[in-house]
C-alpha cells in the first residue's frame, strides 16, 4: 500500500516557512497531512491547500506521525530536535548551518548532487546549503564539468531577507525614517542599512572572514571539490529579496565565453540573460519570485591565462532556501514514500 506524504514544517510562520507552503501549493505537491510547528506560545495559523492550520508546539509534537520534516527555525532548534526526528523515522531537511559540515550529513543541491538522495538506505538528516552557496554552485558546477576550477573569487550583494523578517522591516522603517529626518537606530544590522552597504554578514572569525564568507568556502568545498581555492567577501545591501554575486574564476585549461554560455544555457536551474547592451543583464528585482539562477556578464578575465567572470542572481528565499528544500523533499517522496 502506498505511503502518504505527511510533512512537518518547523518554523512555519517565518519568512521561509511561509515560502515553503506557497511553493508546495504552486508546484501541486499533495501533502496528505501537514503539521506546522513552532516554539511560540502565541496562537498562530497558516493557510495551506484551502485549509487553516493552527501552528502546533514543537515540544508536544509526536514525530512518528510525519515521514518528512523540514526545519526552518535556526540552528539551536535543529540541534535540539532534528536527530530525534530522524530516530522517529523521519527524513529531515534542515535549513540551518548546524549540521552542514558533519561527515554523516549530506549537503545537497538537487541539480548538482541529487543522486545522493537516490542512494539513501534509511531515514536521514539532510542539510540545505547556505543561500549564497546554492546559487553560486548551481552556476559553477556545469563549468567545472568543462574545465577544472582552480580558484573562485566571489563578492556577494545580499538582500535583507537573508537576515529574516525583522531585517526587512528595518530596511523599510529606516528608509521611511530618513525621509522624515528621524534618527537611525540599527537593530538587526551593525550599521544603518538604508542607503548603505555593510561588508559584514555574521560574526568575524579568527582568520578575518565573517561567518557567511566561511560558509561559502566550506560548503562549496564539500559539495564540489575540497581542493578548490575560494576567496569570498559577503556584503549586505539595501534590497528586500534576491542575492547577487560577482564571480571571478580561474580554470586549469581553456574555456571560452561561448563554451561557458552554451553549457550554462543547457544547465538545469540556470537561465542565461547576457546581452552586451544597456540593461542586458539580470538584477535581484528580476529574480524575485522566480525559481531559476540567472547568469549574466559572461566575459573573459584577460589578466590571467584561463579566467572568466560571471554575474549571478537568484531569489534567496526560493532557490536559496525554500525551493531547494522542496526539491529534496520531492526526491525523497518519489524514491522512498511511493
């Protein structure tokens, strides 16, 4: 007898949690039983598949009634509960950074290493990579299959939604306040975010990198190849949705602009929009609300022997978080539940 898709969603009321529910409906994925969960004592509801659900208490939930659980509630919550859900025979997809570097936890981008899911032999904890890592690797892996990448130098321009709902509201309120001559009081960020850029995402580490920069380095090495050299600078910018990345690559053998463009046009999850004219490129505004990773400004780096430049943008709430988790859940559903 076919098993049913019974899904628990931890952090259902958050920005990404709500996006997960929207995408499940948009993609027509039939969830037989939904269990939205949270830690708040305030009664909240979410709407899904023509029904209102009261968000239940994570502490009181019996995980044996679900078979897939998505955690979108931060590392501390995942650390406390995720492995317990696996022990209760759940396939668990965690969006936090808590388990990404553990050897027994696969770090999955379905277009890149989705075959890992096909080879699971029991309920497993799966980590969702960082949003900035996902869009970069989606764009780079097809090129890596053409010519080995020796070095990646990336600068990111990351929207406030990457820091959550309160951060988006801070950008909105600061912008209004500045026009009203109100004093700016940073809360979610270290400095004023409105009309500004902040070269810090996460705390500083001993090597001088911020946490976000080190995430990109470590995760890319785990997903692609451990010996790739990566230098990252991650910057928060005053946009609401959509991360952008300026990427410079050095290969071990020649790869032309035309070859790069052709392989990226055929790559799953990628859309190339690269016209060498005013406006002939994608920006975060165009990526918002869409699933693809958009690639523009493909051009040779003439300062090194085998160099290439890319401009990559993507909706960080979709492919950078909710969509990637749903794609993993779809693969589990197809391979193990039916």
